[in-house]
């Protein structure tokens, strides 16, 4: 995939310093139904639109869960292509490794502010039994490695979503325009997350928009990771490949590694990437002190430093987390069985009348999952 830097000189270059509002950059929003109620994407588009001034048109995107019930047992691959040749080359690879149950262009509508769109295709696939047996891998790991192969070796192709019964939709543009472009009003899901991007030191291109995804994990992020090089080198030593020119990509891989590969609960994942300071750990009760010490010592290269607030979507749940100093704003709320997270309270009240609103502390995860009796 060609990485394109968008020229915004005609939009903002004439403005003098101080005339452009950058309110801590980027916007994130998300909501999750513990009862598994499939809700229209209209709500998440409206929520993120209330924070329009937090982005600058260089990236917007959404992730929805429970949106493909008719194909819930297949992996849904969403792929950008630069041209038809890239599509043909990639499809030959897919046909060698997967049974393709269905494929089509992802439905879009023309939008005056969404331009230079690549070819955008969707595939519902199952790993071929022979290839899976030859690989001696589990299904998820097999799919993960195929995704990395396409993104690293097939010029002009980029798999930007690869989970089951979920999908990512992203582009260069303001998020509300991206929602219209992808016809999200036609989708329903039990969890939605969204991002409005204000890139500060990385290019604005379709693949660099949020959410970032691997299998069913999706991450939207407001902030900047000063520990990126350390985090990236550690993850690449375990076979992950950071190719997308943005620090947020590595957060997704860290979570996949800690949760799927190492088996850590999401509460412990939060303790690894945003742990208390050592001075705080020293004052914890003995059992907690031992747990936090072990996690910090074992996974020290995965501590994420710098300002951040993130929303993680995953099959059956959602987690929100601030950096341990809470250098980025994040608000949580509840209404009935739905939990809401957003950069600003107005983005929640625009679509809900919550009975409870609070600001999570730095390093304190907000984790919600489906009720025990809910079967999707």
C-alpha cells in the first residue's frame, strides 16, 4: 500500500500560530451493550461528530462488533488495494490459504470530502484444513501470520481488519464523513468504537487511520507513545511487524501478545502497560505487591509511557484505559446495560441520558463484558 502524506497547506497554512485549536488532539468514543443488543451505528457517528474540533480531517474510523451474524464463524478480512493488480496478487495468496465463503466490495457511497479512495474489498474466509494442518498452528495464529504476510510482502495490499463477526471501517477524512462514506447507518452491532484523528508526526493516509486491528482486537488512541521504539523492538522480537508509520499500531500487538498468547486477563494487561509507580507498589498489600512486581519485571519493555487514552474492543467486551498520569481526557458513563466511553462528556450526552458519569483515574481500566447468560 502506498503511504500518502496529505497536503493540507491550502487548508491551514495561512493560519497563524494560536488561531488553530488543538484540544489535546484526537477524539475517541465507544459504547458496549452487556446484553448484546445490536445497536445502530448512527449513535457512534453522532457521538464522534460532537468532537469534530479534535480532528483535522486526516483520519477517521470505526469498529463494530456483532455486525456479521450471518458469517459469525468466518474471519472477515477487510482489505485496501491500490489497484487491480494488487488485488489479483493478494487473492491468489488468499485462495491458497483459505476457503473464501463470500467476497465483495465493501459498500460505500460517494462523498465530496472522501477522495483518493483505494479499492476496498471484504472476504469471509476459513483457513484451509490442509494448510492449517501443515502449519501446526491454531486458527487465530494462522490467520495472524497470513495478515502479516500480506501487509509486509504484497505491495499495494493492506489487511486492515481480520476478526470474526466484527469489522473496521476507516479512511482519510473527518469521522462523520467516513461514517457516511461507509454507509454505517446500515450496520448494527453490540459494540462500537470510533476515532477522529489529529496526527502530529505521522502521515495522514488510509492505512494510518484508527482503529488499528489484529484478529478481533481493535484500538483507538488519543495521545503519543514516547516508549514506541522500546515497545516496537520487543514486539518485533516475537514476530510482530510494525509497518504502518504510527505508534498506535504497536498497542494492538502488545494487547494481542499479552492476552491471546500469554493468557493475561485484561485487568493484568492494563497493569503491564499502565502500572502504578514503584513507590505506589511498595505500599500495596503483600499479595498485590507481589503480583504487580512480577508483572513489571516480566514485561518491563511493554510499559507504555507518554500521554494516552485508549479504547480496546474485543470479542465479548470493551476496555478503556488512561496513562497512569491521566494526561489525556477520558469520561465513562452508564445507562441501563450500556457503558459509554469518550474523550468528552458531551459526546456521551449527545446520544444517551446516563445514570452514572465518572472520570476514570490514571491507569485504572474500565472493563465491560457480556453478561454471563448472553450468547451471541
